[in-house]
C-alpha cells in the first residue's frame, strides 16, 4: 500500500509539473488615445460688415500667437482649419511653430467617423467658428452638450480625449493680454 501511495504521489507530481504555462491573450486590442484641441478663430476685423471673409485684427493676431504658445508643449500630429482667412490666420502660428501643414475641412460635409479613424492615436488641433466648433465637439463626443460660442468669446479651448472609444471633454477659457 505504501508503494502504491508513493507511485501515485510521483505520478501526480509529474502531471502537475508538466502542465502548460498559462498563455497571454495577445489578440486583445491595444489601447488607443486620440486628443483633439478645438478652438474658435481669434478676433476678426469688423471694419467692413459686408466682408464675409475678414482677416484677424491686431488683437486676433496676438491671440493666434498666444494659442501657439499655449500649444507649444503639445506635440501635434495634424492641424485642421476651415478655409477662411480668420481661421487660417489663427492656425498659422501653431502651424509654423510645429512645422505642420494646415489641412482644410468643411464642417458641413465632414465625415466624423472617418475623421476619428484617420486621427486615431494622434494629437489634433481643429480651428473653427463660434457655431462649428461646439458642433464639432458634440460630434466627437456623440452628445449634444455644447452650443454656439458667444460672438465676443475667442478664448475657448475644448479638449476632447477619446480613450478606447470613450470620449471625455474639458472646456477651458484663456484670457489674452493681446494688444487691442
């Protein structure tokens, strides 16, 4: 009987020591983080009310430089702007500082799913308008949370992070001591 227990113990020990090592499932999705920085264009020249495409005024030029400084430590992968003087001029200092060409988009026809896919795991600046910027944020987070920015407000920054498909948003206001 003693020999039987001894053999059983040895067989059990061998079978336990020969088990396969646990495998790690490498098919799991990698984590993804996309960050979108959305701003409205800086202060525009209001001298000609009939001008549908005004440039920035002096204060707006200062604010555009201020945005470039605010975003200086953020390594951007892409910069998007609507095709207007005021948005292009707002994006320009950041574009130059980070050596990134501005890509133009139409907020009325942009495919938001494709935009998210093309910018997966990237840091992206989007420059728009008082109505298109909050709308773009809403599309990115798939929620009607933000409304038009007041026409006198040019310092709003929305930061949308999409982590593994789950969006979050922060809204910040930056005052600018830009020349009048």
